[in-house]
DNA sequence: TGAAGTTTAA
C-alpha cells in the first residue's frame, strides 16, 4: 500500500513535467518521508551520454502554480497513507510534522499537540540531531517536550545540544534565554554548555562577547580554570583572531597557570595565520615556561611550512625532531604527504608512505582518506578506488570523509553512476550521507542542467533528513541562476531568506542581474524585498 | 569539530 501510494505520488509529480516539484519541495517536505526504501527512478537509469531530452531535460518550462492546490492534495494523500504503515517509530512521526514550514517556533507546539507519541530522552536527542540546521522546528519541539508534564526535565546533554543549535543559527538572544532557564532549573550549566556558547559567539565574529562570557563564567557556576581558558584561546584562534587570543593569554596567564595545550593552541593559531616568527617565539616561550615542545608543536610548524610549500624547512624540522628524540606520528606524515600531493609532487608523496612504514607508524583512516584524495586529484581514480577496497578488506574503518572524497572525485571525473553507488552504500553503512556527500552531485546537476536528477537528489536528501545548510543553498541558488533556471533559483532564495540564512551580497547581485537581463521585473522586486528583509534580520541579530 | 591531519569552498 505504502509503496503503491509512493509510486502514484512520484509518478504524478514527474508526470506534471516538473512544474510543481519545486513548489512541493519548498512547501511540503513531509512528502519525501513517504518512501520506505529508496530506488533510483527509471528516468535516471538512462546513461548520461545517451541524448535524451526527456530524461535530462535541459529546458523544462517550470512555472509557479497559481494556487496551492497541488500541495494540499499531496498533504491529503500523505495523511491518508501515514498511520501505521510507513511511520517507523515515533521519530518518523515527529519528523513528519516538523518538516512542515512553521512561521515561528511557537506554532510548532500546536502542530505537535495532535500527535500522541511517548517522548523519551533518546528521542529528544535524535530529533535535535536531525534538525541541527533548523532551529525553528528544533526549538519548537524542545519547548513542546518541556511543557509536557509526564516528560520531566531535559537532560543536561539535550540542553547543551539545543544551546549549540541556537548558537549555530545565530539566535543568540534565545540562546541566552535558554542558558538562563538552565540556571533556574538548578545546576545544569557546565563547562560543556559554556564551551558551546563561547565557540558559537567566536564563530559569529563576536569576539568581545566570547571574551566577556569567559569572564562571567563564575556567574554560571563554571570555574575559570586552565581548561576553560584553553577553550577561549582555541575558539579565538580557530575563528581567525590569534591576536586577540595572544592578548587574552598575556592578560590571563598571571591568574590562570597555562599548560602545554595553551601554548600549542597559540602555536597552531600563529601557524594557521602564516605568522611563523610568532609561532617560533611561542615555542621558545613554551620552553622557557618549562614545557618541552612536543610532536604537536612541531607538527604545527611543519604544517605552516607545508602551506608555504617550503619542503626544505619541513625536512629541517624533521631533523630537529629526531635530535630532540621526538618522533613524527601519523598526523605529521599525513600533513606532509597531503601537501606534497597537492603540490603535484606525487612520487615524493608516495615515498612518505614508505618512510612512515619504516618508522613503524601505522596508517589510519585519515591517512588513507588523504591518499585517496591526492591520487584522484592526480587523475588516478582507479588507484583511489583500489585503496577504498583495500580499506574494506583490511578492516580499516571508513568514515564520512572517505565516502565524500570518493564521491567528489567521481563527480570530477564525470562518473556519476559511481557517485550514486557510493551515496547508496553510505546510506547502508554506519556513516550516513551529509550535505557534503550531496554537494558535488548537486553542483554537477546545476552545471549540466539536469533538473530532474537535481529534484531527485533533493527529494532523497529530505527523505534522509539531510537539511540544506547555508553553503548548499548558496550553491543551488547561484548554480541554478548561472545556468538559466531563474525561477527555481528565486524559489530557493526565498526559502533560504525566510529560514533566516543570510545570503552573500554576491548571491543577491547575481540573481538581480540575471532577472534584469531577462526583464523579469516582478521577480526582481520580490528578490529586492527579500534582500531588505534579510538585511533587517541581520541587523536585529547584531 | 575543538591542542595537530583527511572531503567540501565562489
């Protein structure tokens, strides 16, 4: 029954020559949940090099429907099909509801009141993980659960996840309200909570706020110790403000004794910023303070020279390490091999593998991933695939990066079917596909104007709860616009802005120019309004 | 993600 309804729905969707898919995708994501297993639709099975305007329609006449009839029809069908048949546990039932569009997090609760599932702690965490890019449904659900008398209190872990989601989506006012709420509920705020707050503030370039939060830690019952200081230093360094990190460090170190990590964090910050003199100076300070520079300190320096392609200096540091009795490890070797590969020095890169073996250092997943990357970049996709097989055979665990690297390589070599095979395998393995897995395929579809395949991929993403992140929206809006799919581009742009994701000025301009060129003034006005809306939202956030 | 390394990025 379920399969039948899905088929009918999908068929009717594709039957209308793509016109309404985009509206449905944008307006009613729940549609995608009706499939129990996913297969490639027939039209995909035609090979890409066989000309078939029907399959890879490069000029479909997409139109926005005048009313929302299609959407409400789909809702009716989906509702009829749902109970008991397709819903696999409470998680799916709740996701089904949460995938609708909500104007605010308050309205989410009203929609959820209609369902009668038993909420458990693990269910809350699963839902939060699935909606970690969509704060409105996540927060609405979180509040709704909180209001149910039988649930009790959220666990500190769930609170921390929610804090992180709000921070990631730059909802800082709500984030602070939640932290205050945690304070009122007892001693729920921990260093882990405040770590999320500090990292997200620094990530939004609110460096002063991040520093102020550190100074206020004790108000939240969290100790201002070396561990907390390191979180602040690391957040500042990772968000490219190593100068701030240094100032904070100089200010704090008389009150809070640093450890070796504090120095290594700073060394890493300087190295990433390409400031090698400062990095060397910090290594000296580290020794003066009584900490011996370790493999991490040296590896940071090596990475900085690798970025500059200064492999002679890399060798000099390796020699110095040996003198100090500090042996390079798999991380050191990965960095060197990767950089040689990127500098098109493949032979030398491969020699690193031998050298590592002689040192008795065992390759790990990241090392393999790196090797797969440089081999495919050098056009040796067959060797890369062979390595992947070797990993499977030798029991070296694969991770999402292994798959994502291979998918991207396959797309770059126009091996679309291999990319699909990998994404399918991924779904069946323990590492689930994420936005990065789909990214290269989406990009290729935009470039080749494969609208149907693109629609299929988006359906597949929604089905697997892979939410679109800002990068993917940007890719789609720009990609569709560049390749002449202006209306689809506008729709996605609208969805992006309404979700509170800030678009880059470049994206605005690209769209406006294209609409101008095509004299589509109505849409131009609409995009302009959305742009103003986005700007005022951004101002509110600041 | 979080004291160092791997994919993605106009």
